[in-house]
C-alpha cells in the first residue's frame, strides 16, 4: 500500500473489454502525473500479450492469478461486467488494494454493501467511477443551477438510448445487463445532482427485451422519480432506438438543456434559457477517465475520502432495484431516506486532452 505522497499509484486494470480498451488504458497517458498502468488482468492471453506490449505493462495475469497481480499494485480499476464487480472489489480489498469501480457499483444494494464493508474493514478506499463528476461542462451546469440561475428547479426530463448489440454483456441478465443498469444510472445520477436531493418514491414501466433479441432484460424503461416539494424527474432508456443523450431541467425562471449530456467520446453542450433569452455553450472533448484516475490517486496519496464514494454508487443501485420492482408490479415503490454525499464541485473539473480511438483487440463495440 502507498505510504509516500510523492509516489505514483500503480494500477491494475481488471477486464479488457471495450470500455477498458477505448477509454481506461489510453487515459493513463494523461494521468501520468500521479498514476501508472502497472498490471493487466484478463482471461484472454491474446489481449494480455498485445495490450501489455502496447502499453509496456510489466505485470499480466489471468483471473485465477488476480491475487498475484494485486501484490504488485496499489489500486485496481474494475472494468468487468456488472455481475463481477463485487467479487473483484472484495478480493482487492482483502489484499489491501484500493478500488475504482465502474458503474453501476453492483447489481444489488446488498452486493454494494458487502463491497463497502470489505473496503472499510481493510482500510482501503472505494470510489464509484462517475466520470461526469470531473467533466467541466457538467459541473458548470450544476453550478449555475445551484446559484439559482433558472430559479427553483421544478422538473427534469432525460433520455439515453442506443442500438445495442444483442448478446453483449449489457444485454444479458447473467452479466447484470439492462438499460437501467447501463444507461439509467446516468439519468438517476443527474436528477439527484441537479435537484441536490433524494427521491422518496419511484414508478416505472418497462418493455421486455425479447422482441429485440435481448431476452431477460428491459429493452426500454420509462421512470418517474418523485422528490420533495413536488419536484419530479422522468427519463427513458432504450437499447433498441436511435442514439439520444439529453437532459433538461426546468425551473421557475427558465431551463437548462444538456445535449449531448452523458457521452465521453464527444463534447458536451448546453443551452441556458432565462426569461426567454437563450445562451448556448459547447464544451470541448475531454479525457474524463484520466480525470478520474488523477483524482482517485490524489485521494489515496493524501488520505482523502473520494467523491463519489461507494455509498453514492449504492444509492443509485437502490433506486434501480426499486424501479425494476415497480416495473414488475405496476405499483409505485417508496424509498428509504438517504443521507447524501457532499457531491462534486467545479474544482473537480479537469481539462485534459481527448484520447485517440485505438484499434480493438478481441473486443467489439457495444452498439451501432
């Protein structure tokens, strides 16, 4: 475990699928100030060989060699299917290794709590990989809402959709697939951040994925989240529709419309309308993953608790579980009160250059 604040944090990337190859591995070039890619873990020897050579990674191992790899690093980036987040987080914690885990944190709140407890008991840090907490355009919108530019927020609508490839990990129930896990988590996070509050009741309706070749998951879900003071957030997610990534928050004086709102491979943009006057702003394409790595490494080196925490990720999973229950029963589901994290601030934003899209090694894009 790291003991000197001057030391770079050595990472293992666990899972070498699409997101690891196009975003996480290239991000270390922009995070070199305090982070270094030191190990790769995969079941695919060709990936280990080719990607290990490409990025000059000295430690490589299969999943059954995970503990050997953990002995060589300070932190892991878990980029595995959702269903495997718990196992590889707990094993890392038991080895005294810090964990940066992709969202959703797990597929059940119970699994999230076991991950949180394992990291707490081992004295290691756990961060949920909400990359938009470090994206300057997102943080700028959050700040203008907090400053009351659109008045009192009243309702939010968002949509996140794509044409997902049937058979991929996000479309199979056994790997934790489903639109709420993969896309809805962004809409839920955005609502909680923009309202600076927690929903107390949810309602959902889902379309079964069988018609689109994705049996056992929701191919599409529309959700309603009720907040205090009669505030409402609605969103729709889909794996069998054209690509949309948008979020609109309407207040008593105006509204702010983010589009695209949730992407990592293109610039985010927003339109701010106040008293019928609209101002548009387009951000820059940025390396959101390097920002996560730099921030988490600084938390490790300086003994700070990360934001977003594991508990922040667990709350979104609680909401997802409640939405799936509502979709099954056709009834609204009440949520227990939750004490919120401090949330991100504009100082967390990082203007890092974008990565070049690399060629994939034994991996396919997850959507058209």
